[in-house]
C-alpha cells in the first residue's frame, strides 16, 4: 500500500473514531442525565415539596423541565464538539495556505516562483487565442558584484526593490515570477509584435532611476531574452529554454538590452558540443601551439616582454579561435590541464631566451578563474618555475577585469600568494567591467592593460580618448605599469606616448608570432650584443 493511501486510510479511521467518540459521549451524557432525573427528581419532590397540590403541579411539569435541560446539555455538548472541529478545520486551512505559499511563492519578494511558473505557462499559452503571447526572461546585471562587495543582505534588499518596481509597472494582463536568484520572468499578451519591443524598452527604462537601499543609491540594469509563442515554439518547456538562451545573448551583447530569440542561437550550442568532444584529446594529440606577441617599452622602443597566446588547430574543426574554445574548455574543466601546459610552455620559452642572453625579458600568461581557484595553484606555478629554472619576476599572470568583478573574494587570497612569490599580476581588459578603484587598491595588481575598445576610439571619440588618458593616470597614481593592447595606428601610438603609457602591444609593432619567429624578432629588435 502506498504512503499516500496509508495516510488517507489513517485520516479516515481517525475521523470515524472521533465520530464514534462523539456519539458515545453524547449518548452517555444523555443516559446518565436521564437516569439521574428518573431516580432523583421524584425523591427531590417528596423531600422538598410538602404541599400536595404543588407536588401534583411539579410532577406534571417534570417532563417539560427534563426536555429543556436535556436539550441545553445536548446543545452544549454538540456546540463544543463542533467548535473544536471547526477550529481544527481552520488550522488545517491556514496550514494549507502556508504550505501553498511555501510551495508556490518566493519568500524574499512575495512573487510567484519557478514551480508556479512551470504549472502556469501551459495554461497561459492556451488562454485568449486571439492574442499573441510572449515570455520575457529578465536577468539583473552585476548583482554578484553587489553581493560580493556589499554583502548578500544588501543584494537581497536590492532584489526585493527590483521585484517591487517590476510588479508595480505590470499591466493587468501580465504576470511576473521570480525564477532564480536574480532572474524574473513576465508573461505578456500582445496584439502586434512591436508591442514587445515597446514593453522591453519600458522595462529597461525603469532602471534609469537608482534604487535607494539602506541609504545607499545603487544603479542596476537588466538583460532581457524574449521568446514568442508559435513563432519560436508551441511547447512551454521550449519557450522557457529559448527565452533563457536569448537572455544570455543579451548579456553577451553588452547587457542592459532585450534580445528576441531566433533559432540560429541554437547553432553555437551544437557547435560547443562538437568543440567539447575534440578538446578532450587535443592536448594529448599536441594540437595546441603557443604564439607570442611582443610588448614594446615606449621609452626605449625595444621589446621588454611577451604575452603568450594560445592557438588551436584541430584536424576536424580546423583553426578554432580562442574566444570560441576557451569558454568550452572552462565549462568542461579541460582548461585546468590546458592552462598548466600553457604556463609550462611560456616559462620554457622565456627561459630559453634568458639562456641566449636576453635575461631582461618576461612573459605574461592569461589564467582562468578555475585555475586560480585551485587550492594548489600557487604550488603548480612554483613547481613550473623550479622545473624551468625561471626567476618568478620574469613571469606575469593576467586576469580579466570581468573575473575580478565576478569572483573578487575568491581570487584575492590566491593572487596575494602568487604576488608574494614575486610573480607580477596584470589586470586585462581594464575599463570594460566598471570595477571600482577600491578593488585595485585591495588586490596586488602590478600592471593595468587598457582594453582595445578604448584604444580604437583614440582620436575617433572624445569619450574613449579621455577614458584612455584617465586609465593611464589612474595606473600612474597607483604605481602600476600601464600596457595598451591592440595599438594599430601611428596616431594611437603618438597619443599613448604623450600620455606616458609604459608598454605598447599591437599590430603596429607585431602580430602574435610562432615561437621561432618570436625568437627572431627578439634578435632583430635587441641585437646580438647582449
């Protein structure tokens, strides 16, 4: 017998027992009262009533008194029993409501949760067939940064205020759900597709006003993914998945925008699966090659260091760009072994140059957050340095600003341990992630790398030109070396030189080179006389 049937049977037996108990109790009280009345009422009349006429009257009215008293007693018994039953039913109803709230509603925001959404979407899709239906998947941008820098309690306050603002701006036909930590979903009806764009624009506009949380003004934005019933699919599960995929595309495109799903977005997913399959054997099959891009000292015009850049040529996929295969390698954790190989090859390369007389050169190696969060990562780096007999000061490890923002607390200690070994720490793509200066002051950063996006804008837009100048100034004030990457024109070079940028990296001097060509570049640039 199933547990549900056992519970049902138990409840039934329990209820039947209570009914029998009430019946026996009522019958017992009536029996005792009736018997007592028969035995004692006549005796009481004989003892206390001496007048014969009064005795006759009282004896004649005993039946009426009995009926009245027994009715009052039975009423009291039934009333108390039914009141207890009613009170218990009220408690059960309240508990059921509490359970329903726990199951279907989010405790932080009070909004319907993911479970309610899963049940609701199929019904929603079948309602009002004359209207179109869309799912708006909303993700709050950079909430992790607020959680890490200001605490989860403040982050929760912000989420509750965001939920309130979204809820207050719903139309009568819309429904909102909190489907995850920083994710919401709105179900909307529409007459014209253009209404979807108008609606998402209005949602983004809601976030132009800052949120006041614990007397702190916080700015936030949202990325929105859209799927449309019938156009993208007729299945609730598919539409939810497609809206989610579109939302991630929105984040990839720069956040704070809305993206409509299209089926071409599924192609990268299948492509990632193919890449993942090939990555599994790529290191063993020696398909990777490490290229080196020179970094030129602005003052001397001579090479001072290299950045190691990974290249992959697969016999089936051909050449796969790093921005395609690196995320897949991180998802599959192949990046741990690949990253260790890159570090070893880079150290071997620069040590070889040291042995040929170019001992002032150093190398910069990009590392993944997964590598950095390994408990033994500093030990791995130290082992490679010992194996290659390379001075720690000749090695620089690059982390991206995005990594810093998303995982500040996790990376702080490992970076300090690495810096204590004498290894340089470079912050790559600086300026893209809007990290605060307090982060730079708290971390053992030695180098700032200006993102190519700002370099491209030098002389083109006043904003990018000014930002580049400000970044160089920030680096100087913090005592950091500043490297400009992606420099391609003489105008960019001239401006960066005037701003006292320390190093230049880009096609104006050299593209990334195979190691043999990189060695030749050093000999030509520095000469043989060292």
